[in-house]
C-alpha cells in the first residue's frame, strides 16, 4: 500500500469491500434487534428458517397495548407499564433538553461576550465534569433528593439532575458557535435600540442554530438513555423506559420478541436523529478533541 | 448603565445556580458521606462519623480489589483495542472515497442508542441457545462457547461489545484529525520520497498525537464510566468476573445498603480519573510542543 496514500486516487475496490464489511458490522446487531422484534417467540427459538419468517407486529402491540386506539386480539391482559414509561421518558427528555438549552445558551453567551473566564478554564471544567461518572452521583443525589429536597419520585427531581449533568457540555459547545457570531451585528442591533435580551434572542439565537441542534441532540440522548439515576430516583409511576427494560429482564424465560420491541422503540429517536443530523452530531463529537 | 453591568450576571445566574445545587453540592456531599457509616434509611445527620474507616476497609476488601482489577483490565483492553482499530481504519480510509459520509453516519449509530439497548442486543447475540454466535458456530460444526457464563469469556464478551460500540468514536475523531493535517508537510514528505509507512510513522502520527491523546483520554474516562451495558449483559457475573467499579458502587449502595462505603468507592474512582486526566494533560502539552516543532521543520524544508 506504499504509494496509495496519495489522496484522491483511492478508487480501489478493496476499500469499498472493507467499507461494506464495516457497515455490516456496525448495523448488523441493530438490524438483528429489529428483526427479532418482528418475530414470534416460536421463530426466535426455532433452529431452522432463520432468514425466512412472517414479520408480525404482535410484539409491538403487546408493548403498546395501553396507547393503541384498538384492542389487539392476542393480548389477554394489557400491562400499562410501558405506555406509561414511554410518556415519562418523553416528558423528562424533552423538558430537560429545553431547560438545558435555554440556560446553557444564556450562560455561554455571557461567558463569551462578557469574558468571565478564559476558554481554557471552561474546557478544563467541562472535562472535569465529564469525568464524573453517574455512579459517583448516585449516593449523594439519592441522599439529597430524598432527604433534603423531597424530590424523589418526581419529574422535577430527575430533570434537575439531567440539566446539571448536561450543562457543562452544552455551555462549552455553544461557546464555540457564539464566538463566531460577528459582534458588529449585535452592535448594529443595539444602535437600533434593542436591549440585551432582544439582541440575544433576535440576533444571536438565530445565528447559532446548528450549535443548538448539536447540543439538543446530545442532551436529549443522555436524558432519554440514562438508567442508573432514573432507577434510583423514580418510582413506579414516573419510571422511564430504560428502567422498565432492566426490570423486565429476568434470568430465565425472557420474552425476546417483546423486549426487543421495547428496545427498538427506545432506539428509534436516536436513530432518527443520527440520520437527520449526523453532521451536527459529528461536529459536537469532534469539536472537543480536534479544535481544542 | 447599571442595568447593563448586571446583564452578564443575569445570563449566568440560572446555570450557575443549577450547577451549584445539582452537581457541586452532591459531589461535596459525597465526599462528606464517605466518612460516615450510613445506610439508606437514615438521614445523613443520624449517620455515625467514622473517619477514614471506609477507605481503609475498602483497601483490605478482596471484592473491591478484584473489582478494581477488573475495571483496570477492562479499560486497558478496551481503549488499546479501540485506538488500534480506530486509528488503523482512519489511516486506511483517509482518501476521497465516495460514500464516506454515509459510512460515518452509520458508524455513529452504536454510540447513539441507549447503553441499555446495546447490552440487550449483545446479551441476545451471546445467548447460549438462541444467540447468533452459538447458532453460527454450531452450524459450522464448532462447539458452543460459554460467552457469558464463564469468567474469562464473560470479560472478553463485554470487551467485544464495548469495542463494537466505541471504535467508531476513535475512527471519526482520528479521521477528522487526519483531514486537518497541514497539506504542505505531507507534500514535502512525498517529494522527499517517503514511503506510505514512513509518512504514517514520521509525519501523520506525530502530528495527530495531540488529538489522539485527547481522544484516548476521553475514551479512558468513558471506559471507567461504563455501567449499563455490563449490567444488562452479565450483572457483574459470573462471580465477580465482570463487576466493574461503577457497578460495584451501585450495588454497594442499593443492595448492600452501605452508602458510606459506596461514597468512599466513588471517591477512589474519582481520584483515579483525576490522576489520569492530569497525567494526560501534562503529556499532551509535551507532545503538542513536539508536534509544533515537527510542523515547523516540515514547513521550512
């Protein structure tokens, strides 16, 4: 391969083959989950006919029986757990994302325009915050939320944790976008008599939309996927989807079709984001390490 | 005028308040709790102050030491494998091939979906009878592998799952680093007749070093934070063979109801991560200086 490192000439079919293999490796397990969720348990267990089976929506109907507008014929007893968890997950993830973005943008704007700390300090703090594993927050958050704040089992309790967990990263990523907003624009708006809040909402916000998209996806993803703290803080009625999945995992006799349907439903929003906004996600991911 | 001076504080206040209440206060609280003999039914005021007892007790505790060993082993193998494969693939695929954007998009998927779901998928694939691995092995006449029920294989299995999930991260970051390398340095090397390997060893890798170090650090931090995937796949078993530290913390808190000990364990973990971060920072400063020198030398020649 000595000469081929020259860029722009890599039309070698071997590279395409490699890429196909990589795609299969990355997608395979996820596709497997989705196909399993479309199978009846008989098909999951059977040895033969792995590729040929009748896709069925039964597992999804079992999981979603509470939210469906009709009563699926094969469901004898409708377990409302998942429908409720889905609603909880949506509320918690959406509200945390909205609050994190609003507070984060304001703070990032203040940090850039009014120069509180240097960029180095912020990067360092972000890294330090990123260091804190959720497991480390488990004990204190459980203690404080239960005994001091009385927020255990409530939406506000878990939303507060998620906002705090995500703020450092959001502030840091938005900073790099706000720095690029030309200050002349803001000055012009100020000349026209706009107050600081008007400048912020009418001039700055519209210009940093890509940054906001990246920040929103990262925050939503963490709030939507998080298990440990949700498990410790939430009760039967406010539980999120990841918690119900873990609770329904038993040592033996797992109903793979149903649990994979639950898993697929949990995976759908992140998958959609990935295909809609992969550029923003990559920006968010690389911003830290590559630009420094 | 007075109003304008207040503006920055108004913009900062809500975020600062939340970070204080929900991040800094809990961490301070955790440090305090690590000196207490505290169980979840007590308020923190009722817990007995025991000084450093939790810390010294942990050092002598065989299961904690085993869990620490598992964590270090896991982090070491995961990060080195991912760096090796990720950087290797980036070097190999750093050329203008059509479909690169699509590949990167698909590569993000494993990182975006919930760790719980990743654990679920892999647990299914490792399943002794319905799992795809054993089915395939049996189909070609090889005996089943005890993926999750043997202590050696269980650790290997969680390492494989993590490599699947996170190698793309390293790949995407190294690729971005490669594509932002100064063209002039590579051009100069090519004109001087450097072979592909020489270019990689003497130009590309040293110039990428600062990014690689940060990437490595980020991955290392995350490797110490892994919990959900392992929880779903093995729940730490068989025995303690996959009980990584964060899993042990959560079990100490919720199953053994020893909040003080769990807090002390959290502190050990945090100290370890801090040490790592500082080391990496120092090292990255040094290698940044080196990269700058190489870049300068390359541009002069």
